C-alpha cells in the first residue's frame, strides 16, 4: 500500500540531490521521516536501503520517537488553542444557484415564476459560499445572467 508513496518520496529526494549537485552545493547529511508514516517499518526499511545503496551510507536516517502521536498532539493543541488558521485565501469561488424575490424593472419578467412559498421569484442568482480572492470580487448574491 505504501509502495507508490515511498517511490514518489524517494524520487523527490533524488530531485533534491540533483539540484544540489547542479548548484555545486554539498549534499544533505540527514533525512528525517516525520509524522505517523515515518514510524512505518516498511517506510523506514525502504529509506534505509536507499541511504545505503544510492547515498553510499553517507546520509543518516532519523525519525521522531513521538511521530506516532503527531495527529493526537495536533488535535490536542487545536482543542486547547482553537483554530490556528484564522483565514485563508480561496483560489476558487463556490456558490449555489438560487432564486430571489422578483424585483420590477430589474429582473426579467419572462424568466420569473411563482413559488408556492416565496411568491413571484427571479432565477439566476448565486449565493456565494466561498468567494475567490484576487482581481475579481464577488457580491453576495450576484446576478448570473444579468
């Protein structure tokens, strides 16, 4: 199950080594396996083999002895301190197509309809759940087709 992930990770290590050699910089001396996956016996074995064969045993492989509890410790910190992320810029906008109360002179009469609950309605609006940040700003709600 971990084979594709480990192969990808070792490929990234190879890329880093190639960049260091290209820039004539000294190679790294330590690879640290972090998080819960770093305690996997399979992952450790594959990285150890890589260090011995591909890196001539010149790179030390280390892991945090508490790595297995990283998720639990993170959840505890989150529970005690609240969310660490206060806001985040959205790369995409997500909205729901909605209809609104019909407005004379603004909405298209031909597209209007009668809703048993809301009365005369106009389709084609979006209620933005997440707004994209960047050059385009969205008003909530805004017109789709107007």
